[in-house]
C-alpha cells in the first residue's frame, strides 16, 4: 500500500490548489488546506470538507504557523495581474515572508517542500522558447515586479535553504494554466474571453493581439506537480511545466468564439505596461527528468472550461479586484 503522508497545500482553496487538494485527498493522504481566501472562495473546497482526510485552515502565510507535516506545496500567492497588483506590497510579502515561514516549517519538520514559481521569472524574454537556464528580463520597478521579483526572491530562498540547511526543496516554473474553477473575474485572458463570449459582450484584445502565450490545462499541471514532488532528491529544479503549444491572443479569441458559438466582436484595448511579447516553455527537462508532458490540447481544455463557466452562477463570484 502507498505511504500515507500529511500534506500541507498553501493557497489550497485557489484554482490550482483546490484541484491539487482533491487529487491528494483522493490518493488517501491527510491534506491540510491553508488559505486566507484573498482570491478564492470556500466553495472551491466545500465538497472536500466532509472527507475525514481533509482539513481547512484560514490563515495568512505571512504569519508564522506551527504544523506537523511531511510535504508542503507552497501555492499561496495571487496569480492574476489584476489580483497581484491590487496590493503589490502584500504580494511581495506573500512570496518572500510566506516562503520564509513555509521553508522554516519544512526545516523544522524535515518536510519536502515545492514552490509554485512562474514563467514570469523570465519577464519579457529575449530568448524563445524559454529554457530553465535563461536568467530572465524583468523590469524590477514595473507594475508586474511585485509578482515577478517576489517569485524570483522566493526561488533564491528555496535554493539557499537547500544549500545551507539541507531542506529538501523543489521548484516548478508554471506557464499560463487554465481550467474549471479559475476565478471568472481574475482578469486573465482565458477567463475574460470566456466570460465575455458567454455574455455576448465584446472580446477585449489588449494591444494588437499578436503577443503569444502557451496554455496548459490544469490536469496536466497537477500531474507535473505530483511528479516533481516524487522526483529523486537530487533534482530540485527549477523545471518548466507548461504546454509548448503557442497561440497569439487573437487566435485564442477566435477559438473561444468558435467553441461558444458567440456573436461577440473583437475590440482592441491598450496593452498593459511590461506585457511579455512571447512566451513558450521548453519542456525538455521535464520530459527527461519527470517523464512528463502535457496531454490536453487547447481546444479540448477550453471546451471543458467553457462547460464549467456555463454551470456556475458567475454573480456568486466577487468582482475583479478582491
Ligand atoms: P489563485 O489566485 O486561484 O490561488 C492562489 C491562492 O492563494 C488563493 O486561494 C488565495 O486566496 C491564496 N492566497 C493568496 N495570498 C495568500 C496569503 N498571504 N496567505 C494565504 N493564502 C493566500 O491562483 P492559481 O492560479 O491557483 O495559482 C496558484 C499558484 O500557482 C500561485 O502561487 C501562482 O503564482 C502560481 N502560478 C499560477 C499560474 C497560472 O497560470 N494559474 C502561472 C504561474 C504560477
Ligand atoms: N489579455 C487580453 N485581453 C484580456 C486579458 C488579457 O488581450 O481581456 C492579454 C494580456 O495583455 C496578455 C495575455 O492576454 O498579453 C495574457 O494575459 P493574462 O493576464 O492572462 O496573463 P499573463 O500576462 O500574466 O501571461
């Protein structure tokens, strides 16, 4: 029988966190879900509350907490530009102080700890596709810096705790991930386009729509998390986890219109400052070390996501800024 572990998921009530909790609960582990509900709803995890191996803790990672755990997935951090720019100082504190608190817990408990890092550490990249050895091009004083630099500092902390204190760490650089339970008002491109299409509103393309992103379906991403946590201890990453299929934002809009059958028009809006021009993961390392690669094509994942958006009452979700 597989070993049952006590696993902490910070940010566990969020989009990715709630799916991760579901998967770990399903595998029989004792799951502690810690969240301050800054960008999420309790409804993401209410279906888990009746399970004997699931616990929900309302807590902010910037405040120390003592728990006894075997593994930690550190996901707590607002992820959408509109969310992380709402209170940029708090965003930086969440990444930096939150990581220090969780790394301290991992050190005390001798727990393994995985950091949900991001493709944003590459900033507006000068090389394409992005490999893990690329050091990035981030504007340290721009509107995205609180998130990008916070996540970069968190990576530094993870590696230093590993080097100095032998903490068993893992770093995953996540590229744009979408799927059911993403916040309908998070302002991200997939949620905006689907929400706008279903409401018959204009679809807002920022800039000329020729900028690209690579979209990974949430199930593929969660599988990548699990494999990275289970990887041999000498592989700490960072490792890119994302779908190398690259689409312009205009192509994404056209696909959403096709799949929803919407009559929406495409309208242009100004491009936000420091918006990366191109983004696509090189996943050679994940393939070699984790035997991981994404399975769900964009068309299929979007269809699932649209189905979910149709099934919810969007009015139950809070407005764009939390
Ligand atoms: P999300 O906003 O749905 O989830 C983040 C969760 O963290 C929320 O439940 C939020 O309430 C919680 N949180 C925020 N600040 C907190 C704090 N101080 N203390 C406790 N909880 C706090 O976003 P997501 O898309 O599920 O992202 C999860 C993680 O993955 C984040 O760390 C994010 O940076 C990373 N990531 C996500 C993507 C993506 O495309 N979804 C891409 C790159 C990285
Ligand atoms: N975007 C857009 N219309 C929207 C929301 C976003 O054209 O309504 C663009 C945005 O400018 C960016 C891309 O879509 O170029 C992805 O934006 P998102 O906020 O989803 O993620 P990130 O920029 O962090 O990758």
